[in-house]
């Protein structure tokens, strides 16, 4: 997705806009640089003073060197924990807000984005982003800057001691740094390959876990274990390929390092023997040459680690930089009190450009308070109608009006807060029944929750549970039956008290008796609401004010149950067919 310098500019630009705006984080970096300078410059100088004074039998000067060493060591010992503490105080708020901001961007993405990506991958990418940004900020301060300073400061000292030696050291280290950067870039495709395999395998594992009942009931555990083993083997092979190449590159680094070390030490001896530098200067050059080479070794390992952090952050920009197709208007209109009048005018819609439209020149008026049933064969466009009204997608042509206002001209959250929606698949969180119902109206009272559950005829089974409404339903409601989950979902919609209610195959998971109970309670559930009830079982819709039959994306029939039966068209044929096959 992002290559070369582009990904570094992207990641570090983002870090500057987040962690870089915290003064506590900035101060921690400054203190770290000062403390590193103290360690890298002052301590070796103190040691060289001790060695030089001892060689000249100047014991007083040697004692002063010891005191100097102790003073700087104490200062260093104090500054290290202070750096971490100040850094933590600055990092924690940014970590908190950054996590929330990223998750906000994710949950506000188009619904189609979630359909196109596995939940396991999105979860892994979210955790990698929030953890890796913090770890990279800390690593840059505590490791990478320190490593860079162990190379830069010694070079400055060597330049100060002997400019000629300093120039040689600079040239040699530029050669070494160039090699290390080239080696790191050489490994980039292998890192990306491993990252893509990780994404694929994480998504597959999450998908299997989420659908474990289907896997177990099909007796396919062994098949999916072998698929996971195969995926893990590919990931392992990618890591092996990466580290095999890395080992070869490290061998090249070792050869260059030995040459640098030998050349600098040889020239140091030569410069001292020629009287160009003193013993003190020679000791400093030898000491700092070792420090530089230690830094280069560390830099080589840290570059690889650094790019791992960067590569873990990069997938987050798929979310951070993503432009949604469904957007709120710059100057949204206010819906205010909604009566629930719905008007669709000449709507055309297809999910992908170039595909055949799902809805074609579709027009429909639903006056406020009217209960409308929607029927049609699979793929006719019934659920698409609900998605467009909720603005999960926008129409390609035409318009959808609520109380005369185009839904594209209001904020999505305002529109959806006026609509209670029950999809075909009950959507329950891994929490209690009560919390699942309260999702639609968090400030509702216990009495209101009880009334909503009674309306959906869920109280009967809930009262038999050990913990009643405080019973945990399990992930995706796995501890409840399909009909029980659907009743809880209907109760959630009832609690919302929205002027518009959409039931999309909401009774499909119910047995005939439960369906009849819910149908009989429609007068209470849908009272004073504009209702759109999408159903495959036509018996569910027989008491609706109107029934709309959709065929090939168009409104084929419109009338009451009795009118459509009398007409003898599509609806009458479907009704006759289902009367002979009640399970249809």
C-alpha cells in the first residue's frame, strides 16, 4: 500500500500530529538527549582523565576524574526514571484519545467496509495500531535516539580531537549507514509478505471461531485445523525466508564493521606515533571507536525492529485515510419532531458501479402512521430498501424523503435515531439481556425495559433463566435460541420509541406459535408508528394497511391483503403456494 520513504513520512507525520503535540512527551525527549549526552560524552571523558592522570602519577587529578565520573553517573541515574515518568504522563492521554479516535473512525466507516473485511483482521489491526504507535514513540526516545547519539557524539569528539581522524571516521560510518539502510529496504518486501499472511491467518481464525457451531456440526474440525496449519506453515516459511536473508546481510555488516574498526585503530596508532595526538586523545579515539561500533551493531538490529513497528502501523491508515461513500452534509438540516412520512421518488440503486441496479425507478409513498408490508422473491430489493432508508447506502438516482426532507441532507446519527430497526439476523452483544435491550435507549428505566420485553413476549423465557434480565447471552447471543434472540432484538426496537420502525424478516427465526404471538402484538408494537415490515412469510403481513410486492427492483403490486388476493397476481400466487407449504 505504501512504499519506501512514503511510509516513514506517513507514520512519523502521524506521530507528530498525535504524540508530538504533547509537551510532556517533548520534554521527555529533551531530557533523554541530555542524559544520553551525559553518558556518551561525559563518562568516557572522565575515564580518560583518570587513565591519563594515573599514567602521569597525578593522583589528585585522578581523584577529580573519579568525582566527575560519580557526579555524572548520579545525574544519569536520576534523569532516566524522570524521563520515563514524564514521558508516561504525556503518552497516556494521547494513547487514550488516539485509541478512541481510531475506533471512532472505524465504527463510522461505511457498512460495506465491514462486509469486505474480516472482523479478526480489523480487531488485530486496531490493536496493532494503538499498541505499535505507543511502542514506537517510546522506542525512538529510549533506544533509537540513544543509538544515534552513540554514533554522532563520538564522531564530534573525534573531530574535536583530530579533524583528520574525524573525517575518516565520518566517511567510514556513512558507508556503514548506507549499507544498513539498503539492507533494511531489501528486507521490506519480505516483511510485507509476512504481514499479509498474518492478516489472512488472523482473519481466518477469527472467522472459524465466530462460526464454530457450523464447523463442529459439519464435523469439519480436522479440515480447518489443517487449513490453519497450512496457513501457519506459509507464515513460518515467510519468516524463515526473511531471517535467512537477514543473516546474510548481517554477515556483510560484520565484514564492514571489522574493516572500520581496524582502519580507525590503525590510523590512531599512526597519528600518535607521529606526534599528532596525545595519549589522552588516543584513549578517547579508541574508546569512542568502540562506542561507535557498538552503536552500529545496535542500529542494525533496531532498524529491523523499527520497520516492524512501522509495518504494524501502516494498515491503520486504510481506516484513518479512508473516505466514506456515505457522508454527512457540511450544513445538515435538523429533523426535529418526526411524524414518519416516507417518500421514495424514482430511486435507482446498485451496490457496485456497472452492476445491474437492485432498485429501478422505484417510487413509493408511505404516509405517517401507516403499516406497510414488503414482499418479493430473494434478491428483489426488499432489504436494500431498508438499507437506503437507514442511509447505510445512498441512492444512485432519485431521492428518499422523511417528512419532506432528503435523508442525505441530515446527519446519519440523527436519521437513525428516529428509526427502530430489527434485522433478519438478531444482533446481540456479549453482555446481559438488559444491557442488550438498553442499547437503543441507555437512559430507560427498569419498568420501561420490562414493558418492552413484555411487548415482544420475551418475559416468559427470561423469567425462567437463573439471572433473569441479568443473564449473559454469550457472544452474538449464542446462549439463546434463534427465536429468543429475535424477541430480545424486537424489545430493543420497541424501547427506542422511534416514529419509524423497520422489521426486516424479524419473525423469520420464530416458530409458528411465537410468530402468531408477535403478529397479534403488532397493534401494540407498531402503535402510532410508521412501519415497514419485510417478511417472507406472507401470513405475517395479512393485517398490514398495505402490502407492496417488489419484483426485479420495481413496485409490481400495491394494495391490501384482500385486494391483492382478489387481483390474482404475484402476491396471490405466493400466498397460494405458502398455504400449501406453511413452512415456506
